[in-house]
C-alpha cells in the first residue's frame, strides 16, 4: 500500500519569484538589464548635454538638484507563489 506513493516538489517558481534564478534565467535577465542601463545612460548623457549647452539659463547646480531629488521610490507589496506540490497515491 505504501509502495506506490509519489511526491514531487518543484520549488523553482517560488524561488524565482524571490529572485533566485537558474543560470539560464539569470543570464537573460542580466543581459536585458545591461542593455536597459546602457540605453538609460545614453539618454541621460544626451539630455544633460542639451541642458548644459544652454549655459545662460541652466546652471550645473540645477543639474545636481535634479539628480539628487528626482528619483521617486515606492513600496510594492506583492504575492509570492509557493512551491508546486504534486502527491500521487
């Protein structure tokens, strides 16, 4: 009677939701983040150059204030899934 019991636990969905990735997932994620960071940096430098080229109306202190106080932060509360448990008797 106890010989045909089968228990499968797949904890990867819950680990992935918490940020613990497999190697293949993490390489794709970090490559995507790298491309996004490069695009964001290029856009920032281009806009900063445009702003600083108008040196009569825009000061370096204005740029410093924008960088220091422009980022908005928020708290996100979200559901994280548990492991997939499959039991067969």
